[in-house]
C-alpha cells in the first residue's frame, strides 16, 4: 500500500527478501522519508526502545520461523503476536505457552468465540473500529480479554479511547 518500486505487485509474499529490500516505503509520505526500506522482523524488533512492547501483525510465515526470530531477539516476553489465522495462534500457544497472542477480526464477537479465545489463552483481540461499541468493549473485558482497534485516524482517537479500548 505504501511502497513504490514493483509496479502491479500487490502481495509482498510474492517477492523475495532482496526484492522487498529494494522497495521505497517512505516516498509516499514525505520527501524526508525517501529511501526508507522495509525492515525484517528482527530489524524492527532491534529498533524498538527498551521497555516498549511490540504488536506484530503476522500475515504469512510459519510458526517455527516466528518463534526462531522472537527467541533470537529475546522478544517473546514483550511482543504480542496478532493474526487472523486461528490455527497459527493455536500452534504458537503450543510452541510457546507464555506467548502473548491476539486474534484479529471484524464484525460481532459472540460469547462462544470470546470464551474459546479465553480458554485458549488468547488474551487480546484486534478489531475493526467499525464494530466498536461500548457494549463490545464491555463484553470483551468481561471475558478478561483486551481489545485493540485498527483503522483509526487521528481525529477519531479520543472517541475510541473514551469507549475504554486497550489500544489503537
């Protein structure tokens, strides 16, 4: 969405790491950012200031690769792994029982789905702002889960913060 350099390619999974490293991800934002490159997960984790947690949105890649990078960067304890792939989360829980996991979704959340997440120790949900209501936030919190919202623009921050969400 923000990179330039590969024309009609729309899925980064179709590119090699070398090709990804050629993309400019800053030019569309400002001339000051021209030449910014996509970091690897390891590079991004190393750039995090001490004491700051990261939420990593996993779109592709195996559980074993994620675990290897998080272990190598000593980042398992301060990284929330977020994905819409429920199977990946279950595998991640089995491989790393203490990992922080987040299910990404949209639309209504049922009591049974929240109970299932809680029972699997998936303690966070990242939800589209379009489904966010005070009732949804209360429901998620009643199950002991945290709720984060995505697709927030700056003018909306206070509105959603006032709903009691845990992060944006």
